[in-house]
């Protein structure tokens, strides 16, 4: 293949990756709402949808890497930046798409961090509630009489 064909294929793969990342961004934003509503079923579904997109992105990345390795061999370069100086058509478009991918990844990462912090807060609050419930159970069991603690009466009043 010619270098232009590699660049074109890498651009197509990057555009597909960007489309999947946009879907992931929507799922990530929806996760924020699911966490706030404590809707664990919806949160689980969103995580599964994101995982499917991640697997698709992994496949695209593998193919991109393969194309890039072949392009590096064909042009005898080590980095994508070295290609822009060679004036091969499509390089600018590829760089633009990669820039968009970088931006959306930053945005997803920021939202993921906020979501993670929120989940940690909710888990900590739940742990406190569980501790309170366990303490209440312990206190209640100490004050309740159990059948084993009741001693049978051996003295019977015979006066009638």
C-alpha cells in the first residue's frame, strides 16, 4: 500500500474511534445521573454499554497500530509527527481527528473521576449506616431476654 492509503485507513479508524468515544461520553454523563438517583440497575446497564464500546475501541486501536507499523516501515519514521513534514495527503485530517480523540478522552476522564468520587462518598455513607444498624442489633439483643436465659421455677406453691 501507498503511504496515502495507510493514512486514509488510519483516519477512518480514528473517526470510528471518535464516534465510539462520543457514545461513551453520553453513557458517562448518564452514569452521573444514575449515581445521583442511586439507580444501580441503570448504572450497571450503562457500565455494560461502555464496556462494549471499549472492546470495539480496542479492536480499532489494534488495527490502527498495525497500519501505523506498516506506515513507519514504508516511510522509515518513528513518530507520527515526522510524517507531517513529508507532505503526504490526509496527514492534517488524521492529526485533527487524533486531537479530537484526545479532547474527548480528557472530558470522559474528568467525568469518570467525579463519578468515582461520588460513588466512594455513597459507599462510605452506606458503610456508616450498616455500622449503625449492627450496633442497634447488638444493643437490642442485649436487652431482649432469650428463652435460654429464663430459669425454670422449681418451687411450687403447695398452699391452696
